[in-house]
């Protein structure tokens, strides 16, 4: 099967590897689409130390079920089903203790991060059956690759305590910020604003019906003042010293900032913006299995918005060039999908 291997930092290459064996309790998925995540770009460059040379990455995926482990027929799954999968894998003995908070298991592994497992920049992947989620009937298979980033967004929104009536600012209009907007709009949050420097991304988000502020055009706090002033909740989908400072300054006294972006491994912050202003700063990383399933429903229920988040679909042969361009700041507004499906209808 074809795989995209991180041969060295800054270079991805196609390589032929055997189709993996399927053990009891596992599902063999024929990969159709895998999205390029910001963390994959950091892995490609070696920026964050969370990927290894020789690894097959990929965790935002969809495809069809090709087979099961010997004698298996998992409940609710059938050969040929269109599916996605939750990349957060727990050992069997942790599944009860960490139910609904699977991301907190100290023994979890994450498909696409774990270097010992071939992940989904490949024609096939093997995933535990409990991690496989059937897509809703009629849902475009490519939209299944958007479920994982939407789960990240939904979990961050829940971590921030958003229940539907708050005014919310999203800092960063990349794919995670866009997924946050999708979820906020689906939840009926009445006032959502986005801060984004890229013109292309601003245009994409404006197409979702959300006001966008260009932070390079002036002070973000002053700009937000023209939209009613500080917000109740800010989601920082960038994760830098600058973005976190803006997030705290743009949030009301006693409000909440959720840090979900991972732009910098270390940030500086003004502690008084938290202590004396009694703001709450919470972190968000992945998601629970419940978040993931709920995110799949949100994507299925919003097909027009989901489609607008996919900017480019490429063949595996073009993946290294796409990774290089993204790492160098290519202005692609939305998600780039690598298509392993053999169908010209997905070309975009």
C-alpha cells in the first residue's frame, strides 16, 4: 500500500509498505481522505518534537471499512460502511475508568502521534473497533475528515463553559478556528467574532456569516470596542504570547479564556490579567469519545458550512509539496485533504 513517510524533517516521501494485519477487535479501513493538521506541519518541520523521522502521520481521516479481525463483526459496523475514527486510543483496562474523559488516560496513545503505529497518510489503517464511527447516511465521505478538528473545537468550547448566550471571540481563523466558528454557529451562539490576519481566511469566515477583525490593522481591543466591547469568552486558536495577551485583554472581568492553539510551546503572560481581573484560563487539547461523536453529528448537520472549510484536495504524490508550502506560510484559507480514494470526482 502507499504510505507517506516522514523521511527527514522537511521531506515527505511515498513508500510502499504492507497492508497491516488486523487483530481481534480491530477494523481495517480503506482511507479515502486525510486532512493536513497544523500539528502535522509542526511534525514535518520538527518544530514541536511530537513526531519522529520514519513515521507515517495522519489522524483527520475518513474512509470505508474493508475488513474486521478474525471472527469479528462489531455491533453497528458493516463491510463497506463510510466511517471516520477517533485517534485517541486507550488500553482496554482504562476504558471504564476514563469513560467520557478518555483524553486524560495516562496510557493513551494518539494515532498520528504515536511513532510505533502507521497512521492514516496511507491507503489503509487498522483502528480498534471502539474508535470507529459510522458516518451519517448521505454525509459526503470527505466531510468525515473534518470530524476530528471539529471535535477539538467542540471540546474547547465545552471547556470554556459556553452554553449558548455568551459573546465569543475566536483568535485565529485557521482550520481549528474555523471549526470553532462552525460549532458556535451550530449551537446558536448569538455573537461570534474572529480575529485573523490572513485575507483569505477572513474571506472564508465572513462567508460563514461571522464578523472578522484584522488585528494587523490596529489595536484589537479598540477594534472589538466597535462591536460592543470585551467578550464573555475568548477561544485562543493560535497559542502564542501575543495571541494570549490579546485574548486576556479582550475578555471581560471574570470571563474565560480557553487556550487550544499550540503555536508556541512556551508563552509569556501578564499574571495580573488573570488574578486581579479574576479571569479563568483553561487549556484544551483533544476530546472525549462523546465530544467526537457529537462533532460527527454537527458536521453531518451542516454540510454547506463543512464544504466551505475544504480549500484543496490533492493526490498523495503532491503531499510533500503541499506540506512544504504550508510550512512556508502558503495562504491556503481552509483545510487541505490528501485523497487516497481512487475517484476523479473528488478532485478540486
